[in-house]
C-alpha cells in the first residue's frame, strides 16, 4: 500500500495534475452556475425553502464563502422566476457546459493513464454526453435526497411513533448515502473517461474511495483554514469569497484526479492480465 501511494504521488507530480485541476476548475465554474439555475428552476418552484436545504448542506462541507456565493445566487435566481422555455434553455446550456467539464476530464484521464485519444469524434461526443447525463442524474438524486427526504422522515417518524427521532437519525444517515452517490459518480468518471483498459466498471475502487475521503477532509480543512487563519477578505476585498470558491473547486479537482491516479497506478502494478476494456469504439 505504501509503495502504491509513493508511486501515485510520483505519477501525480509527473503528469502535472495540479495544472489539469486548474483547467477542470475553469470548466467547473462554467458549469456550476447554469447547473444551479436548473436546480433552482426545478426545486425552487416552492421558493427558497426548497433550495435552502441544498445550499445549507453543501455549506457544512465547503468553506463559508462558498455557501454565501451559492446562497446569494440561488436566492436571486429563485426571485427572478422564469417561464418554461427559459427552463429548457437553461437546461440545455447547463448540460452543454457540464459536458465541457467531462470532455476536459476525459483528456486529463488519458494523461493519467499515459495514453493518447484514439477514439473517433462520433464516439467521444456521445460518450461525453452520456457520462454527463449519468453524473448529472446522480447530482439530481443527491438534490432530491437533501430537499425532500426530511419531510418523508418526519412522516415516517409520526407513523411509527418515533417523532423527531426519525428526522435526527436520517439527518445522520443521509450523509453516508450522499457520499456513496459521490463515490458512484467518481467510479463512472474513472471507468468511462480514459481511452484505456480500466478493468471493467466497478461500483467502487481504491481510487474512488480515496477521492471521496480526500475531498471531504480537504474541504473541511480548507474551510477551517479560510475561516480562522486566511485573510482573503482583507487581501482581495469583495472578491475574497470568489477566490475561496475557486480554490475550493481546485482542491476538489485535485482530490478527484488523485483518485484517478491511484487506480491507474494500481492497474500498472497488477499488469494487463487483470484488465478489461472500458467503453471503446471497438
């Protein structure tokens, strides 16, 4: 395990994945706010009470300024409203922007696995859109869990006579459920993205589990640092919150890429006998 970790760190540095994390952060910014617009348009039909829990739960992991930026954006979008065609246009824009992130991740995954892209464009574009749809569906399920299951837990608690205990229990249990869904999203990315033999789809892998743990730990650590030790507001003024948001996205992408590198290093150590083809053009 220790030798695998050392190999992963060496590969991570050699592949300049800090730069790739910065590129993914750029595409992430382009996709976050259109995606937020869609979530607000769908969930926010009931106004801020529907989107509030989603932003609040994210704020428990992300640094405080990230919560503030997303909360202000969600509130403004919910108040602005919009017609059906605006929702459809926003959905199309968000989907295409998110697919740009997936496209960049595909290129980064090829670097991680030491391969060049040989798949034709008529294969990579549907692949990119398919992965975007799958990951987007997981994000939507996470949003539904956060927004709507609290009321369901309350109803079940009243039905079985547990009262508020059911809500308390679900408030704890939902976090492992959400993290398992995040792990599933990472697993899909690691399996489908590279033009390489990935050993077939797995519901989890050492890389995906490591990425989830790193993401949670790094987010919590950076939130603590930003709240108690950093002086982004003094240095950058009103842009301080934006800087924190960008750094948090960059750290998140570092965790995701490190997980991909772990899986790639593990496959290299195990050799081709343990590998099978992932999605390919044939």
